[in-house]
C-alpha cells in the first residue's frame, strides 16, 4: 500500500498528501499557482492536465487516479470493478478498493482528506469531508461499506483547516451539538461575536472514528489555512487550487 498527499508546489510526501507548488512542473498560473489538480475551479484545463501528468510520473502511479466530482455528498464509489480507461467522474466524495493498482483520490483546500487502509493491507479508501459531509455521515457510511471491522482499520488525517482559523456560525454548532451533546467541546465560542465559534473539525472526526471503533488514527497536524507556502486554502484565498490525497494497493 502507498499513500501520498500533494502540496501546493509538488507531489511530496507529507506523510500521505500533494501540496500547492511544484518546483519542476507546476503549470498553473495565479491564483492557482502552481500545482492545482482540480478542473472545476476555473484554471486552464491544459495546465491542470499537465499537473496531473506530472503527478502520475513523479509518484510512479500504476495508473490514472479515479478522480471524483466532489459535491459534499455522502456517496462512496466502489472502484473494484471500475476501469480507468472508461472512467467518467461520478458525483461522490469517497472511493474504496480491494484491487491492486487502483488509485483512490480526493481533492481538498480546507476540507479533511482521509486515507484508510487495514492492518493486512488489503483495502484502500479515500474520503473527502468538509463540515457538511462530516455532519451528514460521509465517514460513517464509507467505513461501514468497507469489508473489515473498524478495529482493524488504519486512518490518516491530512492537511485541513484547523480550529484557530475555522470560524463557523450558530447553525454549524447546532448541527453537531444536536447530534451528540459531547460535540460541543469541539467548538470555542468567540466572545466578541454572538453565535460565532471556532470549530475543531479534525477533533469532531477523531471523536466519530473512535466511536465507530477505529483504534489507530494518525493526524498529520497540518493546517491548510496557516501554511500558505505549501497548501491551498479556500477560506483564506477564495478562488484557489486544490491538493490531492491518494492511496493505492501495490501488486
């Protein structure tokens, strides 16, 4: 099993994700500079394709990643029977496989990229979870589809917006606190603004994973908002690119 995340500039190992700028082959111009991998943000399609080609070559991917059309859904795609050559991106926010050399991928620019495998290395999954997807159950629904018990899963949390920078309104607090009273501890009220909070999205995720029975959770601790040199952040920049987090089983 191999897993990576990109940064803004290059397909580096952030333990598992891409970043914002590629030192050798980033083709995207501002405000997408330079290693944007998303086709839906207004970037030049030729630049995005060049970046995807660079990603494939730099990481030695076994095939084209199975790119999704992410719309904050709770839909998860089973890649086991999919063929990359005929793949048309479905509307979904998670993908999983038990087949070798199928690259599951999600794109983010503040939302949480979550990569999952198991102790025996026989499955791989990638999940995109913003606050809406998390509240709607994308993580629980995806993990319940996987052919292994939660206690056998290994979960990695990639670069995402962290609590000091993630201001939300009363509606977000009410949504999570209404689901479970203990979720309130992941929100810090802003004293100068009634009905405003700083939300700990990774904290909410880890609490959910623990309740599901996941015992091994690795958090990168990386903040997409705080590190502008390495990561895209929609909350910080508005129009911007997307990073990718990828995972696959090797034959």
